[in-house]
């Protein structure tokens, strides 16, 4: 499955309680070759960024870091598995882990 993530926007539709993002957090992705870069903000997130890789099956592996509106700096690693919906939009099933902290799961959907 070939998925190009450049120019796509996503938002969280579910996340574990140990996560900082919520449905007000918007993710903006860009892609250069198999390189993924992105930014995100909204909800409790003041600003965050992503850098990672897109596999040939469309799955993602990336590092993320952000600053919350209360001034807390956090970072971690995420693996995302895409699901192409009937509408053609993408749902991402994410498994993440904070550096020095817990693991969690989230689901993002393309806007």
C-alpha cells in the first residue's frame, strides 16, 4: 500500500490517559521521499514536532517531542499502522512510549 502523507491533517479520536493530546490537537504531516516531518498543536500542546520514516506498507516510525501549555517538555517514540477508510481518508493506529515513562495507544483520523 503506497500512502503519501504530505499535506495531510489528523486529529486524535482516542488516546490513553497517559497521553497529552486530545481531540483539539491537530497534526500536520509533510513527506520527502520516505522521510516524515510534522508539527502539532492544540488542546494542552503548545507546540510539537515529529521526525521519522514511512515504510513501503505506509506504516510510520517516528520520534516526537512537545511543550505543553503549562511549560512541560516531553518526548517519545511512536509506531503507527494506517487503515484506509471507505472515504479514502486515513486512520492511524498508534503505539507510543514516553522516554522514561509509560506506553500508550492512540487513534488519529485524517480531517
